C-alpha cells in the first residue's frame, strides 16, 4: 500500500502519522501474520533507533484503532495482520507454524452461529484450522521411514 493511503488510514482512525506506525503497517503488508519480533527485525533498518517495546506499543495502538487484527494461535506468539473487517479464519501448520487465511466458512460475519449462545450477542467467530502445509507434507513424504 502506498504511503499516502497508509497516512490517510492512520488519520481516519484518529492516530497521528509517525514513521514508526507507517513502518509497522508497511512491514505487515510485506509479512502478513507476523509476530512482534518479525515486525521489529523488518522495521529496524528504516528505524535504527527503535526498540522492541516501541514496536509492541505501535502494534497495540494500531490494533486498538482497528487497523490491525491480532490472532493468537495455540502455542504461538500473537500474530498481526492487515486484513481486517471480514472475520476470515486461519489455517496453521502443525509442523512449521506457517499461517494462511481461510475465507469465511458460511455466509456473512459472524460466519458461524453457536447452537446455544447463552444469551450472548455474537459479533465474531474465530476458527483456526490445523494441519500440514504443502511444504511440510512434501518434506514428510521424502523423509525416510523410521521403520527402515
């Protein structure tokens, strides 16, 4: 996404435009489903004085403003993505941890309707599918059998 659009998105969300915020948004365009450490390593060349704490602060601000989505797959650090507002789901590789988007399973948000919502007004459904990604499937198929 170009800088002018990122700046407009920040202003529309009521946030000041800063180099740190622009760098984090740009990093997440390049690395969807990235954790804070990956974002930090990505922005560091452009922002040599930044810290991991600053990246965490920016991620928190952008998430609170609705410009990022935070997902927390089991046994994984929090991951951040720019794809927001469509309540899509995710599939996670049980071997390497790769994450991919899965479009809504059925209909419009909240996608899935619980059989008994216990009086809750459901606004979002979060589904995580687990399996082996194509690369890990290929590696597993090429690996020698342990029985040999």
